């Protein structure tokens, strides 16, 4: 009895301790359940995804829509799960999460192991399920940091995703999200990066290798030596895992061989003309409302207007025509525009985008010179004048009674001539007179409707020499303007994108709606006059012997820029040459003019561009056959008669007064491209042209009247707006020839 009492006294405290322990354990369990419930309630599935998880890079194609020009941004193309072969899915499951279709979205053992590694500071170990990996990489609000809080949050979201989403949905997001090395995000990009295949064509061995890569993408991206041995071992473990899961039979696993890997593609670095093309595509996308994020992550399919063969032809035309001795400072631009729709099918932007990122065709703008006379001619014809209209080709031509006359080169006079002869021989005084007859506002309006931007015309809108090409234009703008003639007077805005398809497959086709710049008959008659430039005038070097060509040469003062712009019924092309420093374009000791290398480059390009194309004739002009419009003689020794083109010596026209034979002076406009009140102040330089009495040398700024044997380097203003600088000697100097105005650069956007 006493023994029983003693035993009872000893067990009493034990029971109390056990009871306390049970209560404490219960409280712990309840608190854990409560904490779990609170965490469950406080951790919803994020409503947004990480931008990089779903980002898809854009692909830019040449105009055929098949040939890839470049890939931009994230290298990912999402694919639905049913396009991924079952054996590829099984390989990934065998490598990463063999219980994927049976678990609840998490692995308790793997999670405990990972959390222990985090607590002890060791390297994070594997063990996360496919669902956990997907959640970590897919949803926003989950960083890659190693912390208990982040891991718990991942677990909660993984459990909820497993309850609310199908396993196939999870696997699809995972395969499209995971990084595979070689700059490939997602299984589709990886299939291409490692095997140059669509994912649907991957073999068992190839699928197993991609599954193996997931563990160490950088190491297994291009394995050699010990890394290759490790890659082979990892690949074999994946194949064995597929055997263990039943995805492969033992025989299939044994006969599966390690697949050969394709060499990694170099990271795309634009070269040659590629950078220029991409700059223009990106710039146009921005003008159409697309952001850089859209371009780099939006999965766009962009079909450009660029013809790969014609792009190569443009580069060949420039490099084959120009001698190796051409100074590096001399830059050449070429642009070809389809008159039917305004598409820029080819251009030459420069020697190499990497060395010269500012392109010569779109960005650089130089004085149009006498190519601008085509727009003046169109303005006149559209105003009701005919090709037989007579204009004053005498030299000098005085616009005001008290002003200094505008001379033709060498003081050469043509008398009263019709518009065909004025165009053929590019007679400056005739076009200045024509501009006065028509009205400079009409000339500006016509040029603007043909595609020359208003802000480039505005500074010269009241200058008497506007018809002579004092406004600066780019090669693309001039090609687009001449395309208006080829299109019967209808202008289509120049553009470089044909279509844009978004990630959802919606395609937007870019169609430049045509707008009438001038009447169809105006275009026909102007084209006739421009054909005479090529057949019997200053542009004979551009002649194509199998088809008609219309065009216009142009050479600005001192050959600071030289041009040939022309067209066939199917294609309009403009070529210009210039220097950044605004010095004369000189090759092998000779200053160039429009009828030399620019015309030759034009012909070289158009010969290739027109090969195999049907020959189309231009329409007959008004009053066709009327004594060839009176005057049939050819031009004098200067292209543009004052543009300094030194074309070819021909029979001289009649003269209104005795003059000495014209002396080529390689100057474009009559000893100055802008006539009018300017250069008032101490100095002429390029601002001392026009009727006035103020003479000076040196540096000067001002607007007003100036006359000059000006030898200084100075600044002047035409009508208070047009800056000029440079050296000039002679009557009036040069008004508008500035490095900042004559050659304008625009950075690629």
C-alpha cells in the first residue's frame, strides 16, 4: 500500500509535465495552423507576371517576309504545350521534377533542404518543383533573393497555383519561361539555338539535352573538355530518368545517342548596312506609336520594305564606281523609292554603321542644287504654263532695278528659251525668272506636296534663288519627290515598313495613301523635259540603253554637294555626294558635279534594279512633236549652267550679248546659292551675296545688303534666317552653304 502511494506520488509530476507538453504542442500546432492560415490568406497569386518572363523579342525581315534581317530584344517565341513533343516534356519532367503530375506543387523534402541551406549560408540546393520554379520566374513580386520569407511566399503561391491551374498550364508556362543558355529563353528559342530546329522536330536525344541544360545553362551552352564530360553525364542521367519514369523503354534508353550540337550563333552585331536599316525601322516604329519595350519584348514580326538584293546592289554601285582614291571625308548617299507605294526598297547609308552611325541617305541633308528645278518646273506647269513658255535665260538677271544681277556661269546667256531647253541645260537665270512668274509660294507648295518637309523649305521661301535648290534635302526625300513624277503626280510618303504582326497574330499593313501633288498632265510634261536631261543634256551618264530615263543633275556652289536624281516608271532613285565639313567634293584632284560620279552610280544601281523588269514608256507630253519645243541644242560646259558641272562642250546657244566662252567654275548657283538681302555687316564669307553695297572681308554676322569679293570665313543670314559659313570669292560670295545648314545630321533614334 505504501509502495503504491509512493509510486503515485512520483507519477503525478510526470503527468502534469506531459499534460503541459501536450498543451504546448497543441498550442504550437494551432499557432502553426493559424500562421499558415494567415499566410495563406495574406499571399494571393500575383495578378501580374514579370515582364521578362513573357517578353518575346521581335524579328525584322526583308521585304519578302521570309529572310531575317535581324532579331531584336529577348530571344523568346512562346509556343503552346501541344506543339512541344511529348518526349521533350517527359525529358524535362525526368530532369527536374519526376513527381510533377502527382505532387501538390511543392516538394517538402526539397523545400526543407533549400531552407536549411539558406539558414546555414550554404549554396542553395536543388529540390524546387517545376511549379515552384515557374512561380519564381513567372510571377511578379517574387525576387531571386535567398530568404525564408521569399521561400515561404513561393510555397504558398505554388500550392495555390496547383489548386487553381492545370498541370499542363503550369508546364507550358515553365517551358516558355525557363532560360536555356545561348541567349535562348524558352524551349522554342532553345531548339533553334542548339539544333537549328523548330521545337516540334526535336528528337528524344535533343530533348534530353535541352532538359539537361536547365541545371547549368552557362556551363552546358557550349561545353568542351571537362564541361563536355559533365554535360554528357547529365544528359545520360536525364535519359535514365526517362527510363525510370516509363517514358522510354530500357532498349530505347540504351540506343539513344548523345546528339551533335550546332555551333552557337554569335550575338547579333549590326554590320555594313544592317545597322542603318535597323535604325530606320526602329525610328518608324516609334513614329507609329511603338515603344522600345514593344520592339524588344513585344514579339513583333516586322516586314521591312528593304529588298536584300537591291540593298547589295546599292552598295556595289557606290563602291564599284568610286575610285579607291576617294577621300574618306567624301560621303555618298543613295535611296530608291517605289513610286507606286512610297516604299524605300534600297539605300546606301555609308561604309559601315559601326564606324559611321549617321547615315548618308536618311539622316544627312544637303542642298538639293538644280535637282530642285524639277519641282519649280512642276509648279509652273501646274499653274497653267506650258513647256513652250518662254523664260529669260540671259545673264545676268536682275530681279530688282537696284539689285545686282544673278549671272549664269561665266556670264553665259541663252536668250528667251522654253522650259524644255531651260531644264535640259539647267539654266539658272531661266528658273529664277520662272520662279518669279509662278510665284515662290507656289514652288514651295509644290515641293512640299511632293514630299520635301515644310520646315526645310521655310527658311528659303522668299529667296529668289529658291528654284535653284538652296534648301537642304536628304537622298530619301529627293527620291520620294522624284517618285511623285513617276507616279503621275501622286505622292506616297516614303516609309520602310510593310507590315507589323503582334504576338497575338494581328497584322497591320502599312499603306501610304497617295495624295495628289500636281496634275497628271503636269507630271507627264515635266517628265518629258527631264528625259531630255538624260538623252541630250547634262545627265547623259545616267542613260539606260534599254529603257527611258528621266532625271536631273545638281551641283551646288563650289561642288559642296553633287546630285543625280532620276526615275523610270517603276523606280525613283537619288544619289548625292558631299562632305561633313562642307568643303568641295574633290576626287583625284577634280571637283565633282552631278553628271559625273552621281550619275554613274545611279546608272550602275538602276542597271541591276531594272534587270528583268519590263520596259515601260513614259506618256507623251502635251503638243508632242511641236518642233521639239523649239530649242534642240545641248547644254554648255556646265551642268546646271552655274552649278559647276563641267558636263560636255556642245554647240553654244544664241546670246543676247557678246560674251566670252563659258569658263567652268564648279559653282552651283550664280556665285552664290541665295540671292537676296543678306550679308549686311563686316564680312561677306558665305553671307555676302546679293544686291547691295556693303563690301568687306573677314568674319561677319548680319542680314541686309552685302556685296563681296569676300575672302573671309564668316556667317551671314539670308532673310534673317539662313546661316552660312565658308570661304568665297567673287560676286556676292555664297549665302547659304553652312555646315550646319548645308549638311544637316540627325541621330538615329
